[in-house]
């Protein structure tokens, strides 16, 4: 198998294993409608982008660095989505109610769906691990998740029925570091509990060039990227080389390449 060089394989979540069922603007519009707020979804999309960048700049890692809770972080985020640029002037009590609803909503299949090929690829890895173990107690490789996410991640993976594939799940809030920090990749190696594990024996698969692809490579890992743009476009944008054979449109394509032993590292 093309993955036989690896003793640890980890995944990002958003746009790698799971994706939104519909655009953020539509989803937040649905939440607003439940609370009697008439919305322009295009405006909500614009507000969502502005609020997301603002919150990550002022309160990185869901507020961990600035001593606010991740629930407060999301409440401020939602306030920005609905009140940015004076859009709705939604009162604080309604923002709080919407946040309570969102905090539960965000953990379910109402909000998320599996990315194309993700479950099939995880099943393939599970089968390969069983076949290659040859009856040995220690598996030939372990599987994990490394995601810039708040502590609801474990519940989300359980609700989406994929948590059982992984030996460990790391979210950036609990770890205290966000990708692309080397520390979160180092923590994953410890969490794997594999004796004498080296960085070059680890592979990370994710959807964001800066945090997943370059973050993993800067930690000494191998990495693959799930992205709609070509390696050439990404290299131009980020000013760092992205190998052509490291970019795939989905986990289905990675699965196909690996199962046919066509992967070039």
C-alpha cells in the first residue's frame, strides 16, 4: 500500500471529512428566520466573512488567548453576522437565544454532511489496518484528527458517525495551539502513543494550504491537500511550492490513487 511508510495519519475536518450542507449565509438566514428576523442571505454571507476574520484577529483560537469562553466567542460572532454594518440591530437577548440554538445546531447533521469519499476512504484505511496488522496487538498505523475547532468537535464526529475511526481527536481550543503551529502536530504525535514515532512517519490530510499543507510540512510531516485549485495556482498564491501530486479534489481521489498504488510522495 502507498501508505505503508506512515505510522500516523491525521485529518482536518472542515472541507476534508465534513462540509456544510449549504452556504453559511443560507444557514444563518434559517436561524434568523426562526427568531423572526428577515434576512438577505447575500448580506449575511458578507457579514459572516467579515465577522469570522474579525473574531479570529481579535480573539484567536475561539477566545482562548483573550480569556473569553468559546460560547462567548460564538455569541460575538453571531452578533457580528446579524448586526455588522447596522444590518439588523438585533437586540442582545435575541442574539443570546440564537447563539444557544446555534451551539446545538452546529453539532448535528442538520448543519453538516460527509465530504465526497470521506467515509469510503476511512473504511478503506480501517480495513487496511486490520489486514496489515497480521494479528499483532499494535496496529501498523493509527488515525487521528487535528482541527482548528472548539470542544464540540468530539460530539460532532460522534453525531456524524465517524468518531469510531479515530484513535484520538485534537481540537485547537483544548490543545492551546492552532494549526499551523508546530506544537499541535507535536501533540498529535504524543497522542498517538506510538513508540519512537518520527515526524517523517506522519501524514496529515487537510483542505487549507496555510494551516494544513504547509503547517504539517513545517513540522516535518508529509501532507496532502484537498482543494479545488491546482497546485500551480496555489503555489502562485502562497509563494511556496505546492507539489502537483499532493493536491486532490476530494478524498475519493486520494483513495483511488492510494488503493491503486499510484501515489508519488
